[in-house]
C-alpha cells in the first residue's frame, strides 16, 4: 500500500470510503452527506482510481488499514436492529430463597435467561408449499413435482371457476326466457 496515494484522497472521498467500510450503500451514504447517490458513486470511483483498485470494498479496506481501523473494527456486518446478548450480571439467577419467597412458578412461565435457550418448536416443511415466497420461502424452493402439482391445481381451479361462471350465465338466461 502506497501512503502517497492515500494522501491524495480528498476529505469527501475519505468520508465516503469510511462509510463504505461500515457496510453502507451509496443510497444510505447520500442523505448523511447531503448529496445525491450518484455523487457518492463518483467520489468512490475517483478514490478507486487514485488508489488503483477495482472495487469499493478494497478501497475502503485500504483506507481503514492506513488509518489503523483494521484491528479496531470487524468486517462482519451486524444489523442495528439485532439485540446484543444480555450481560449475565444484569439478570442474576434466582437463589433458592427467591423461589421460596415467590412460591412455585406457574407452568407457562420461565425466567428471562431461560427464554433465550428455549427450544424452537419442531416445524416440518409443508408437503405442498405455496408457489410464491410466503412464510419465509423462496421462489426456487419447489421441486419439479411440486411445480407440476401447482400447475395442475391452478388449471383445475380455473376450470371449476369457468364451469361455475357458465352455469350461472345459463341459469340467468333460462330465468330470462321463463320471465319473457
């Protein structure tokens, strides 16, 4: 890594690369800096040219290494909406005297530290999953046989619907002839 190249980066390019290093997209960086996403892209592309690299993550990593942030920050992305593990000192385990003071606990209750380790209910995947990505599924999760089953089921539903529609039209035409 050439320190002269990093010294040629502008402040705006450095800010953009730092935010790229923290796993932000151009659309997320733009409102923070009060500029357009295309301007963010231009700053990052210019920084990539100055550093002589082919992608934005490498440029961001080079700046982070130069600034000493490499050891301080992991590249593992963690969403802000994921809760951190509770401090064990925050939720101390109850002593025997605590249980005696409270009495026996109800069958459906549990301590907070037990809730994190409660086994998830066993869930078997459905035999005939829906063809669209409902309930956490993906469009490509169906096997060829399941896809053919859905095609047949949709064709059957269309035929039944069309038959009921035609029966209704015929009933209305008979009613119209009987009244006339």
